[in-house]
C-alpha cells in the first residue's frame, strides 16, 4: 500500500527561510489507533472490546483470527463510525477534531470438501479515515498534548488473517495488521534567476504487525476460552528537508529531519472467557496486557548533535473488560442487546519533567444492538454501537529542577479531564 505526490512551487526567500527555521522545532505526536481505542467491527465495540471467543465474520481478523475457522458462509460487511473528543486542560477544551472513518471487510470460508469443509477461513478487515489517509500533528516542544488521544482515529488499518478449526474444540489463527507510515522529502533550491523553489515528495508506506490467536470451544460445556497476541504496530513519519541555497544567501542551512511516530499500538496479549448462561445470554470476562513501556519518542531530534530528549517513561498496563449479550426473537429475526465496560489504565506518568505527554485513566461504557435475519435468501446483519469514555481527572505538576536555567516551564500545574463519545453502524450480507 503506497502512494505519493510530487509538486514544485516558487516562494519568496523569506518564506523559504521561515519554513526551514520552523522545521527545526517541530516534534510529532504519537497516538494509538482506533482499533485499540474502540475495538473493531459492529459487535465488539458494543461489548467494550470483548467478543473474541465468538466473533463470526471479518471482525475476527482483529479480535481473534482463530474464529475464522468457524465460518460457514461468505459475508461482506461495511460500516461507519465517528468519535467526538471533549478533552480539557485546566477546564479549557482542546481543539481536537471529530473523526470519521469507514470500516469494511469480508469473511471467506475456503471451498474445501471432506474433513476440511468449513474448517479454514480467510478474513479481510479495513479501517479507513474519511478525511485523511494518515495524520501527523506537530506541536512545539514542551507543549502539553494528549499523547494517546489526539489523532487516534485518523490512520489506515488493514488486516489479512486466516483461521483453522483443528478439531471440534480447538482452533488457531494468524495474520498481519498493517498501519500506514508517511515518508518524504522536501528540497529547497535556487534557480538561475535567484528565485527560490521547493520540491516535495511524500509517500505512504506500511508497517506489519503479527496477530496470533487460539480458542477452545467445547460443545458440551458452557465455557469457552480464547487467547490472542498482537505485535507492536506503528505508523511512523520521516520527512527530510534538504537545501542548496548557498548561492543566494550568505549562510547555509543544515539538513533537517522531521521524524517520529504518529500512531502506536503496543504489543499485547488478551485472554477471554465466555460463559453461556443459557441459549439467549452470554457473559464475557477479559484481561489484556499492554506493553506500553516500549512507547517511542513522539519525535526524533531534527538535527544531529542536539541534546537527547527525556524518555517518555511509559509503563505496562493491564486492561480488564466485562460484557454481556442477550438475544431475543424480534421483527421476524433476532435482536441482540449488548453492553460492556472496561477500565483503561493510563501508561503515562505524571508530566513532571520536560516531556508534556498527557493522559488519564478512562472508564469506558459501551452499549449496542444487533438485528439479524439469518433465514432469508440473503441473510442480513445490522449492528450499531456507542461508547462513552470518561477521563478520570488528573493533576500534573512540573518539577523546576528538571529544567535548565534558560528553559521556561510550559506550565506549573495542569489538570486533565474530559470525555469521548463514539458510535458506529455496520451492515453485513451472507452470500
């Protein structure tokens, strides 16, 4: 998945110099992807991210690819979701934009016969923002930013996975998750008439992360168990600003590298247990381990020889989830009522030092409805969901001893709070 653009423009010398000088101090902002923030598909987000033990379509590509071994029909699904951010710093709202994205995918059982019939399936899953392909926000150094929430819904996610049902009880699966990365080059030059020119080229590249899963689902027991491991996935950016302006100016400018990380999902392991209380009611409990201690610097130093930045010093976390789904006949089909909760423990430390990467613990409440008509010639599945993320109020106080004599404090004390509202809908058809 790659693409690029190539443009050439003319600009005044003042503008050219200003662009180059400003580039000296433009760090990026790392954030996690919408897959980690909300979940994937139309059903799991209504369960607060649970459902890996019984996902039945393209959403298994992310939740647990082992479930693709249980597919018995081709299903195409498309959907839409949005998220609105009301993040606050000392009571003042940030200018975080509402994000809109589309989701679509397919679950495809391989047409095999004999003992392998309906035991091997393929899954394709896509999450694509509607406004931008990948967004990089570059605040000035030391400015306070919500490091995991500002751009989380604005990057491409692509999944390709397969699952195999080894026995009636055991299934395994594997695949890859791909995030988009931005690379490019800007070159400032002077033509024969002494006019400044800029030449730019950007491209989308890809980063691959493995997804491995397994499920145990005995038909004679109400308990099912699933485990899924995902590798670190990231969307980096790397823009080199070079120049050859010595012919027009009595000074030269060094090559500048605007590089860092725009999106980051940590390596994780999730274990889920599902208990079927009855044919109509399923209960879920899940615990996820998130390796946030590998969180990268949001930006690399643009010039060689600059003082090394302080490490973000994030720590690993665990994320507990609980959820329930109740099914009832309705409208000549089946109505599923879903609800869930999870606690997102923040990996970020208090912003005492030179870094101002802010985050807060979140309480995530989810609910949704599903309507399905499996008996039709073309069975239809409609799922809706909504989530409310409540940020737990947190105070950050700077330590003056962490700053040099000529380094101003970006703030003395700063309080973070706010909420996120998100929702979506998907429509699937069996073929």
